[in-house]
C-alpha cells in the first residue's frame, strides 16, 4: 500500500519532471478574449532594435472561440505588443516565459489580466499610469479646441491659449514626475527603461544619464538599451555636475576666446543662429537677464551656428546682444558644437566659477528663476 508520504513524493517528482520539460528556447503568449465580436485576428508586434519606440509586426493568428497563442524566440528580454481589435497590450517577454492574457471585448476601459511575467505585470501598471495622463491631455486638447471655435480675433485666440497652456504644461510635468517615480521604484525591471525613454531628453537629461549608469550591466544584450546607454555615456561629459570642456574660438573681433578665460566667473554659453526663429524669440529674455545680472557676475559667450558672417553680426546688432560673440561657420558640424553635443538650438550651458556645468538648456522664466536663486545665494 502506498503511504501518503510516497504519494506526495510522486506528485513532487511529476511536478519537477513537467517543469523540466518547459521550453527554455522560446516563449509562449496565450490569450482568451471574451466577447471578441468582430475581432478575428491577434497580431504580435515587437520593438525595432534599430529604433527605440518603433514596432514591427512579426506574427498574426486567427482567434478560435476567442483564444489565440504565439510561440516565438528572443535572444534577450524585450517589449512586445499584442493587438486585438482596438486593444493594444504591451508585454515584456523572454525565452522560457509562458504568458497568459485574459480580457473582455465589451470592457470599454480596455482592462486585462496578465500572468506568467513579472515585467509584463509591471508594464500593465505603467500603462495604467501613462493612460491616465494621456486621458487628461486629450481632455485639455478637446476643451481647448471647442473654446478656440468661439474666438473672434487673434487676441481672443491668444487669451484662450494662455488659459489652457498652463494646464497642459502642468499635466506634462505631473506625468513626468510620475514616470520618474515609477522608474526609480522599478530600476531592475525592463519596464522602467520603456517608461524612462518617454521623458523629455533635454529637460531630464541629468536623471537619464544617472539611470543609464545604473542599468548598463543589468540588461546586456538588448540593442535598444545598449544604444541608450551609449548615447547617455556620450552626453555625460557635458551634463550637469561635470566640468565643462575647454575650447578655443575666434570672436567677432577676430581674437581668440577660450572657456578658460572665464575661470573664476559665471558664464553662460549661448548656442544660437540668426536663421533660428526660436533663438531670436528667446533673445529678448537673454538680453533682459544679462542686463539684470551682469553687474552681479553673469557673463555670456554667444556661439553662433551661422555659416556667414554678415547675417550673424546683423542679428547681433538687431537683437542688442551686447556680450562677446564667436562662431565656427559650420552649423552643427562645428568642433565646439559637436564637443558640447548640441543637436538643437537655442541651447545653453551655465558654468560656475569652478568650471562646472550647473544648468543646461533653460530659457524664459526658468532662466530668470535660476539666475535669481544663483546670484541671490552667491552675493
């Protein structure tokens, strides 16, 4: 007669045997869609390794009684998307995973249940956060569009824009803060990477550089992450908190000017061009800031991306830019422009008396606030 103990041993051995048969060289995605209605096909997409955020369809299967399954292989964990009618479901899968999805086609919230992958569950959590702020953005845009229909002239349009723009910007700021919180709380999850790359690369450069440092050995083999880490490593030398690299330029009086000439002083490197409309729009703010803080120690070195001397100097005069100016006449191919990884203008770097970058790419009221705090603290 078999004892209770022997039966438990047999059950345990069977469980081990079956788990040992699990395919470690592939992953499975299985799903059941209740009330599928007109949805007849499930599509599988994967991230494009050559383009962060790009997706390519790699498979499709017909639903049978609402059920579907995919079997694929991947050399590393990465982001996939299952598309069922209007239901996009993002998953992170790797070989050995057995992921199960359940959803209801009649659920207007597009909710679903996913099991078999911790990262995919985290992805669902992130999607919920992302969708929340996307909904708010949509609501603001809809309200603005309806209100702008009532505008009778340009003044009305400007007033309506002034009313809705702060709401839009606040929602973006709130979404970014929520994203950073999610990334910091889930550093070891691949989901955090896909959340992090939605952040504004310019505004959150310092945080992204630090994040890239923290994951560079965690997710080896994923081309998208390796490209991100490499990109952030290239930016790191000219990010906030690092010593600004020296350079030599020829100024508008045909004299050499070096960054080291400003050692012991505050200096703002202002990359701009006469042909750059946003630069010209920002110039009055820079003029105002310089007038207010030059006697407190602010210096500015304008670095133009113009190709011709005449329009460059004409813009300097027209916009009343009374600080020192230099140019390389090579647009974005200038050595100093490349040294500072400038890929868009206007772009600026504020450097402290010790030669350390303390702010980057700030403009308008943000520039005014930063200078106010800096010079009130320093003097």
